[in-house]
């Protein structure tokens, strides 16, 4: 039980650095990721359709949480840059 709590604390504490790493990784590998997706869709034409269906179902299932997070982020940006 203690290990789970320590793990959660670790991820909470290092959230910003993890997100920065993920953004930097995506920027550095954006072309490679896009090309890999392009090749996968050429091999399996239904892949794009399945991906779209999955994303639609995920959004519908988690819509309230997603909208809440967006509202919080908007409020933070708005308060950080008042006109």
C-alpha cells in the first residue's frame, strides 16, 4: 500500500517535467510519428476509421472530465494574462 502512495506522490510531484518531456519528444519526432501512422494506414485502410471511432467513444465517455480540464486551463491562462 505504501508503494502505491509513494508512486502517486512521485507522479504528482513530477507532472510538469513529464509533460514537458512528452511535448519535447513529440516535437522532435513529429515527422516520424506521422510517417509511421501513414504507413500503418496504407497497410490497413480501416485503421483510420477504427481510430476515429475509438477517439469518439473515448470523448463521449470522458466528456465531463475533458470539459472540466479545458475550463480550468482556460481560467488559468485568463488569470495569468489579464488584459
